[in-house]
C-alpha cells in the first residue's frame, strides 16, 4: 500500500524496508513502539548495517521513537548508534493533547501514559540527526508538533531541521518520497549516508 514511497530511495541505490506493526486498540502504543524496535533489530542482525528511518504521520512518531531509543538496552552486541538518523513527515511527537480527543478511544492513553510515549519529551541520546518536515497546509497542531520536537531535541544537542512543505496537506506531504529527484529524497539520502558512517 505504501511501497511507492520507497521509489525515490530505491532509484538512488538504497534498499528500503517497509515495517508493519500491530494497531490500536488491539495493542497499546507502547506495544507498537516495541514492534518497530524489534523490526529494526532484525534488520540490523540480518544485514549488519546501521539504519536510518523515515515515517509519515503515526510513522513519524515511530521514527522519532526509534532514533531516541537506548539501543544498548537490547543487548551488548547492539551498537548504541544502531539508528540515530531519521526523518518524520507530519509526525506526532507529543501524545498528551490526544488524551481528550475521540482518537483516544483506540489509543487508550491516560496523561502519564501519553507523556511516556511522547518522544519529544524523552532523554535525547547523543548523535541524533533528525529532520521534521510538515505539510505547510497542516493544522496548527501538526506544525506545533514538528517545531516542538526540533526545538526540544536541538536544545539537548541533537542536529535537527524543521521544514514546512509549501502547499502540502497531510496526505500529500510524503509524496515526494516517490521521486528520486525531489529535495525530500535528497535529504533522506543525506541521512542514509550519515547513518552509514556513524
């Protein structure tokens, strides 16, 4: 369903894994984060590479969660820099505002759980490089969320970038990923190259 978004990186010579995960309300947000961590660990163990991550919307939340993970907690053989480079497109990084919305019927978060699953609020490991792109036509909350993670992480020493994409609404924002000549793919390739050298 989303494989076309791999087209830009593929055309530039990079393999792309599209990670599936379980969904709320069958599982919790914490379970979903563990699902994508397990996928990252599998990919690292299978291919022996450090990884970069890109995600849209809820996938942006997961991208931030992955780059801010303390990877050494998953085994002495796991490099702390397994995944420190990422891009989120119109992501959500502070879940607390969702607690009072109808979306929470599926997420089932209380204030404490929402805070614990908000990567913008987590400790920031060293070496993070993170681009937060957001559709310029998004709601003020999506714009705030991207600015929040960039500002908070930068203040803790991460290398961050905020960019609003002119004219892009929520569902169009990731479309440049399919175009190998787009600026978005240029930025993603730069992250991939940095990750390979980490």
